[in-house]
C-alpha cells in the first residue's frame, strides 16, 4: 500500500510503517510540504498514493471529486507520532479494504 503522509504528520511515519505500508512517502520527500492542497491531491492521484492526513480539506475534496486519490482522515487532536503509528497498524485491514474497494473513497479513523 502506497500512502502519502500530509505535512501535518511526521515524516518518520514512512520508515516506522514500512513493514505495513511499503512504498509510502511524506509530502516533504516530494517538495510538497508547503504546496497547496490541490497540488498534493494531483500528485497523489497521478502517482497512485492514498492520502493520509489530519486535515479535513482532503476529506472535503474526496466528497466533491471522488477518488482517486483515496483519503484516510485521522480525526485526532494533538497526539504523538507513536499514537498515529499505532492507529495505522491497528487499521491496516481497513486501509486494505479502502484501497481495494472500487466504491470507497475515504476512511475516517479516530
């Protein structure tokens, strides 16, 4: 599974989750950490990434435009990188379902 972590998430998630989500990247890796949401959206769509974010804007874009890209919206307030890692590990089967389902466009995790 190829995840693209938004700028509001730690770049360390890429290496911490490489065993579950190989080929993932952080927006900073592609010089998109200060890009507009539209540019991040287009990059994810073009390169086959599923966006992972704490930003509601990408959820709204997914409702307006549909997939691709698919979006994982982490609805958590302040939390540690370890907590985010734990959530994404715990929900790996849900992410797999999201990616494989032609009807699903987003997944909200708490």
